[in-house]
């Protein structure tokens, strides 16, 4: 189910990229977004006989691959959060007849979660780092990336205490 929704979302993004007249930078960002989501699902569900270390450990379940994959999934969640809010703002702008200008892509707002991604990943790794790599852990990491503001607030509160 998740794989099919990911494929559908990728198809919609590709259609959006090809049919809309948007800037090249946003097209590149959307292409990277689609590529990262396809790569993460491919790496999670691919069973590899060549790259295994013993009967229980797959190559993606050992360091550094586990760190890299989960970090990329978390960054994907952060990018998804920005694009979700951006699309919601565009929908609201289209619905309100009084607003003439559509919201613009703001680089600073897009890059901000990537700057503090180490804090969010450290919080996630402290909670779930010893768990085996599976779809549940990957979805939790994606969720932490999507709700990065909440994680940063929790981290700052625990530092103050």
C-alpha cells in the first residue's frame, strides 16, 4: 500500500514537473525528492544475496548504510513538510479571490530544517538507533523529519532542564 502511494505521488510530481511552467531550481528539487523517495523504497525492499553479512544482517542494516539511509529518509520527510505547506498556501491563495499574488518558493524556509537536521537525527538515533532496520523504523524516521519543529522544541526543553 505504501509502495503504491509512493509510486502515485512520484507520478504526480513528475507530471507536475513536466506540465507546469515553474523554475528550473524547483524542478531540480522535485526531481531530487522523487529520486530520494524511489531510492529509499528500493533500498528497503531489495533483498540482496551478494551484499549480506550473515543470515540475519542485510547490508542496509549495518553501519554506515543504516545511518545514511535513515538520514536520507529523514531529509525526505523535512522536504515533504515544506512542500506540503507550500501547496496548502497555494490552494488558499487560489480560493481567496482577494489575494492576487501566489506564494513564492522561499529558500531560507526550505533550507532551515536541513541546517538543524543533525539535532533531529541525533534525537531519533538516541531513541531508535539499536532497533533493527525495517519499514517501521524508516517510517518513524520519516515522521521525525516531517515533524522536525516538534523534535527541536523537545530537544531545547530537555537541554534547559
